[in-house]
C-alpha cells in the first residue's frame, strides 16, 4: 500500500492486517515513511499467507495500492509484470501498466462524507471486495480494535468501498 503521509496508508494497513489475522491468515505488516510529517511518500506492506511467513523480503508484490503520484514515483521499482495495480483514479493518468484497477476512493469519500478523510477506509473495503478477503465482519472488528474515533464513519466507508468493488465485479469490470 503506497500513498502520501497523511492519507492514512499505515492505518489502513494496520486495519487490513488485523482483519486478515482474524480470518485465520498469517500476516506481517511493515511500514516506512519519509521524514516529512505530511506530504512525503509512505509505504505499508501487508504480507499474507496460509502458512507461517519466514521471509519478509518484498521483491514483486502480487498487488500494489497507489493513492498518490508521489508514492508511485518513489515505489514504482517494486511493480512487477504480474503485479495488480489498484490505483486511486486521480493518479491513473500517470500509469501505463496491466493489470490495473482504478478505484475512486477519494471521490466516494467526498461524496459520502464531504471530505477525503475516509479515502483509506473506502480503499480497504474495495480491496476486501476484489480480493475476497478479509471478511467484512473481520474488518468491522478490526476498526473497533484499531481506531480510536470515527468508528461508525470508518465502518460505513469500508462498506462503501466494498459495495463499489462488488458493483464492478457484477459488471465484470474486474
């Protein structure tokens, strides 16, 4: 998962990792961010397996989430030929890669809540939908355990992203 500091990438990875653990997966979550408090590139890896995870080396991820152009520039060297890119629609014009899925997380957040604050939660719900994991119930539990405020709004945002992903799936756009 990549983005810009302040977009909630690390928090989203924590929620996703917690939910995947609740569903019985082995999970390792790591994070890195620049020196800037806001505005610098941020990366949070979520490694998931059915078996114990012994290697933390990330050479070519199966999926990379891209929420900002800055993050794309900084972390593009990790994109492999088979990496599925899930890209915020505002970044899509900068990418020439297949396979790619465009998600309007920011737009959905602004339309529903009046601001970008829930972009990360919308994205987590979308990822859950297209990946088939973690379950929406585990995501709700992870929000309750991980977040300290705006719990209902974040759960609503996750469901919004999940529903959007399912609508694409039903139209066979994924």
